[in-house]
């Protein structure tokens, strides 16, 4: 009986440096969940993760799981490699 399992090639692309205020976002992503910060004062979502609310000093941000359904209003397409690891793509 031969072994027919194949191993995946090692991942060689750059990974983000995870800032402490963004750790809940990335930990949820590892579990295939989307988690965002929300203002307790306004109820509005905040992205990118941050330590201080953009809605004022008397506001706090909470982490909440979201469905992942929504509308994308903008995106970026990188036409040139931003690091040597992306040169072949």
C-alpha cells in the first residue's frame, strides 16, 4: 500500500505584522470569522482596528462578530509587486 497523501508547498508570501489593537481581528480570521470594532456611542463600525475611537474621547470600541455580507465601496489592485515575493504574480 503506497502513501498517496501530498503535502502542500510551504507558504512563502509576507505575513502582516499584527499590532496589539488588531489581534482580535486576526484571531477571528484564523477561525474563518469576521470580527470588527463598533462604536458604543454611535453604533457605527470602524475599520481599520484602532485603540482609540474616531468618534470622540468619551466613546469606547467593542469587538463584534459580523456576517461578512455587505457592499464593497472601494478596493485596490496592485499592478506592480510591492515585495520580491510577489514578483511572479
